[in-house]
């Protein structure tokens, strides 16, 4: 994500129909912050992208255990290791908590308006 000096850009990963993802997009657009949106319906995040988030929060925080896809796949009793989960999440991005937001080297998982306000100073 390159930007002009002084211009703030964020990357939002999620699906357009997810309410928290829409809230994140609206949050940044209302503050005139350029948004790069990566739609899980078009492209799943890579293992490398997911590792950035899991290094900060742990893989468990990335898994949407309350989501429809988690139930559909019958993953309730699953006890996988971190690498297995990361691989599964990259193959089945609808298992991820949404949105995943990246700003420079900082990341958040889920709705995190207080943190985003710190990032953008408003």
C-alpha cells in the first residue's frame, strides 16, 4: 500500500455483506481515509497475511466460532494446531472474524473503532 506523504491508507479484509466490515469501511471513508478492500468472496487471504494477524492476536482470535460457516463445517469439537487452522482459514475465509484491518504494520481483528481512532488521530 503506497501512499502520498501525509495520506493515510488502510486495508480491510472481509465480505461486503458483513455488517462489521461495512461499519469499518464507513468509519474510514467518513474520515476521508483511502480504503483498499479485499473481498473474501473474490480472493482469500494468503497464509502470510493471516500470520500477521495471528502473530499479534493468536489464531484463536481469528476464528469466528459463532459464524454460519463454522457450524456448516461441523468444526465445533475441532482441536487443530495453529498451522492447520491458518491453512484452513486461508482456504475457508468465511471462518474468519471480520473485518481484518491493516494500517502500516498495525492490525486489528473485528470491530475496533477505538484503535482505529488512535491510528488516524480522529
